[in-house]
C-alpha cells in the first residue's frame, strides 16, 4: 500500500472506491449519501496526491484508467483494514445507548418492518434506529449498516446470520381487475391475462422460462422494478402479479389466486458483522428484530 500511505484523508479512498464500483459520480454520491461535487473533488484530490489519472472520462460516465485499475486492489485492501479497525473498535462499546442502522429491501421496509421497529423503539428508547430501504446489497463489513434483513442467505466471511423463516409466494390480483377480466383457475391460464412484471430485473422472466413458460419482458404489459410501486400497481388493478402470500392475504383489495406456484419461497435472514454483533445495543436490536419477524405472519 506504499502508493496510498501518504494519503491523509481516507474519505478520498472511500470516494474513489465508490466511483470505481458504480462507474459514475452521481451513482457514487447516492451510494455514499454525499453530493456529486464532493465526490468529484475527492477524486481530483486523490489524483493530484498520487500524480495519476485514475479514470478515463467518457459520455456514459467514468471508467478506470490503467493506473486506476492498478491502484484499485490497493485501495480495497486499505479500506478493508480501516473498516476492520472501525468495526472492532465499535464492537467494544458496552453502552446500550446509541444508533443502530438497519437495511432491508424497499418492500420489507414499507410493509414488514415499521410495526416491529415501533415496538423496538418502545422497548428501548435509548436506542436510535436508522432504516435504509434498499434493493442493493449494502456491505455490512463496510459499515453501510449494522444489521441487514435479507431475502437470501448471506455468505460473506465474518458475517453472522440467522435464518428467520421462509416466505411463500403467490400469484395475486386486485378484486377490481378479476371482476373485470375474470379469474384464472390454473397457473397455465396466467398468459391469457395482463401481467405485472419487473423492468430491468429479469428474475420473473427467467423463473417463468425455467418452468417452461414462453415469456419475454414484453409478456408483461406493466413493468416496474421498485417493489413497493409494483405492489401498488397490482392493488390498483393493472393486472396479475406476484407477491408474498401473507401480505396479499392481509390486503382487502387483493386476492390470492387459487393455485400454487411451482417456485421456492423466499428465505428471510438476519445478518450482521461478527464483531458488531457483540455490541450490546446491536445485540439487543438483533434479538428484538428476530422476535418481531418470527411473530409476523410469513
């Protein structure tokens, strides 16, 4: 790490890594919750300090230059070292008071976590909670969050995880749509109806294709990647979509369609850095989160 040893401001390296990962100043700014001009100044300052041009500028954004590609693994190594120091130090705090940052999918943040977090606040008023709704994978080891609610099994090294349960999925539609268009009685009938799918995310298309259904993204006349907006489109009667059975069953505007989908359920996991898991306030929120999720209908 000799080339980086004289860099006094470690935020420059963090900014460089975010830009290298996302490919643009605007995306990196969103990831780090900083302004785009700040990220631009950080990159420029790091380039001046190193005497190197780290990115090639082009119309679509920033691409690592040859020097940037050579520096990248050194920057990642330096960032891991600084993060390890931060996580280890934070993990030694014995105070229950403080902040716990939780990340979860946009849908879970809107429809599952709010009452659980309200109960946690009532039980532990000295603990401040931050909720990060995100469908990207927040890096727990980089302290993007203290606890994550994941719909898949985390496999990072130094991450402790607990399986909460499995979330069944179903086909569903608004009663208003079904009364207007009719009710399918078999999964095979779905292609005769308006379907609500994802836009850039190919998971629904790939899953249906794997089951032998000849669909493309154009089989879905309504498309949206934001899960909460997707759910509202279904509720409004835009067509038949797919959702978590417990959420669908609890909504008076929407019906679970009367057939099983041959797809596996979503796994729900809690995850946290192993070192941070020992911090009393994080351990307490972890336990309360787990209890709340286990009590919630899945």
